[in-house]
C-alpha cells in the first residue's frame, strides 16, 4: 500500500491479493505446488527471474499476504514467515552467522532462546555472551572483533525489562554487527524497532499477532538485503515454513491487533496497579507502572506498557503455586498473547530447562508469576487472583 495509512488500516487492508474471483476476504490457498504455462515459465520461476509462485515451502499467496501485511505494520521492506517464533530466530541465526562468530544476547530472554544460542548454535561454533538487557555499557564491554549480532527481547520475558533499542543500535553499528529485536510482547502496534535503529525484527506470530491461541507462526522483518537475500534463502532450502492455513488465521488476527493490544494493555495496567498495592505481593514488574526502573524509557519507546504483568509473591514456590492452583477463570498455561488471560510459574515452565544459575542471573525466582492479561473484565481477574493471594 503506497499511501501512508495508519496502523489500524494497515492491519485490515495491507498485503491483500485478490484472485480472478475478486473475493473480499483473503483467499486460502491450500496447495503444495503451482502449475506453469510453459517449460520456459517454470525455469524462470525456479531461477527467480519470474517472481511467481513455485512451491508452498517457500512461495504461497496466502503466506505472501501475511508477510506483506506484517512488513507494512513494522515499516519493513520485507518479511519472511516461518513455522514458529523459534524457527524465525533459528533461520535468522543460520542465515547470518557462521562458525567463529560471536553473539551478544540479553540474559533475560525466553528460555528456549537461551538454549538455542548457548546449546545448539554453540555446537556449530557460534559463541554467545549473555548480558543484562538494561545496561548498554555491559553490551559495549562484551564486544569482540568477531561479534556479528546483538539479540534482545524488549520487554523481556518474564521480567518485563526494557532495553534501549536506539542505544544498542549505536553499539551494534560501531561494531559492524546487526541488532535483532524480538518484538513479540509489544507488536508493531506498541513499538516499531526498525524506526529506533534495529536491523531485524523477530515475531512469534503464535502470540499477539494471532491473538486467540489457535496456530503457530513466526516472522522475520527487515531490509530486502537481509530478509530476501539471506533469511529467505535459508527458509527455501531448510524449510521451516509457515503453512498457508496458519498464515490465513494470523491474517485474520492482524485485523483486530490494534483493538486487542490496546485494550489488553489497559487491563494489564489496572491489574498491575492492584497487585502493587497487595500485601502478599513483594514486587510487580510492569513497564506501565511509574515504579518500573525503565518506565520513562518504555513510555518513550512504546505506546503502552503491554499486556504482560509478572509479580513476585511472598512465600516462594509454595505461595506461587497456591495462587495458580486457586484460579478458576485464568488459564494455567505457558502460552501468552491470547484474549484469554493465562498464568504460569516461569521458574518451572518457560525457564525450567535452563540452569539455576542462568535463572538467578536473569532474576527469575521461585516466587515469580507471569500473567498475560486478556480481554476479561479486570474485576473478575482480580477476584480470581485474590482467592490464592
């Protein structure tokens, strides 16, 4: 879409391709392959001289519509869709890193991301240093001549720490490295990392982009040079592809993304304020609260505080599990981004497979709970948590 439409409009209209039937809703193309008009056209498609569709592992109209819509929302030149958020991170790393390269990663990222960098990629000769998300000076000190990538989630999962994207961008550029930002928690509705200096944006489309916990998906957004020439090449060969059906479902989710994320952020702020005043709660982690260490940065970088609240209850694991087990409304699941509120105990679920030392370094203690706030009435959510508190 050439016009400078607002985000709400882009979420509904961007990227749509109509067939000869002129359908109003986006078409769902459930096909593995596409038919060519001639041998010459087939050769041109396979070589890339003709940009038409070839095989749904790497080219499909429904997936292309999702890619184009998300690229428009992020303000990116290009987007490549993947099977999940973790496959988006893997595809980025495998496309842009090689043996001997060094990565600097925030120590508070999702547990599987830590395992990917410290375990799987390490076996292929890629080393990773983990540093605090909120201290740019430590990222600067961690630089090596071989540093090729800085990777950060902001806000982090689950402690909601906010990184200064512009500051990290300056560090990366001076070092000749790429800054990759996982924008899962904010989505482009609340934060557009490319405008702040990031080189690539990662999404787990499973979360807020879908918004109703229905399908898995992921995406990488950025320049054509990085996304189309590098990440797409890995996806075409290795095949961590997004299915057309999942792409279609997420396209439908994008239509309501702004409505959902703004209302869920509003609900989360109300719940965070209540939790902060509760005598059984030792600490609340939410960027929308004035007490949050990076509140001012968050309010400059984001439109709202987001929909995830984490908090520490007095009494450690036993007290935390009591809160979870006393809920009747909130779903006990580690997924987030749903219109239904979810609750989990990060130390034994999302971050349970990393070492106790890594959890301690990230500030994830046994009393910590993470609530991903949905669209229910905040009063009902308070009552559900009060039962266990």
